[in-house]
C-alpha cells in the first residue's frame, strides 16, 4: 500500500473515533505537532490515542472530506475538512475544523505529523 493510500485510509469515515483503528495506523514513536487556533500541541502516541477516545465520547460519526492530497516518497500532504455528528444531535452534521497536515511515514505507519487547523 502506498503512503497516500495509508493516509487516505486513516481519514476514512469514523476511523478517528475508533482507538484500536487509530492505533493500527500509528508508529510507536509517532509525534504530531499541531498548530491550532487555540495554540500549539505536541502529541505523542498515547496522547493521540487519548484524543481519539475523547472524540468517540462526544461524537457518533466522523467524516473527513479531503480536498487535496499529494504524495512524495514517504511524505503525504493532505488538506481536509472534518465533520462530526454529536451524540445530542446525530442527524446534524457539523464542521469541526479545516485541516492541513503533512505526514511522514515510517514502516508504513504515521510517524511525524505537522498539522495546522482553523475553526
């Protein structure tokens, strides 16, 4: 499977809400550097898994709509909008944020991520 296909599969519907699925995509030494409208976060493996667990408590559905994806070797850049459905209102899809992330893969796993998001 290509690096691009791995990243596309990671952002498929509901994967981000399933900690076991997220774990299967992550390299044990993964680091995600995330610049958001609320500040900077540096997340390691366990923190990314914890984030996935928290998302699954608040949302019943998750969908990433990819608008751009570019692959060069083991590096993939992806631009997407993340939509969710809340437990309180599962019929209404809500925009969570817009994202741009560059992933470096190692051993076919997400290894280094550089992400920016905006509400």
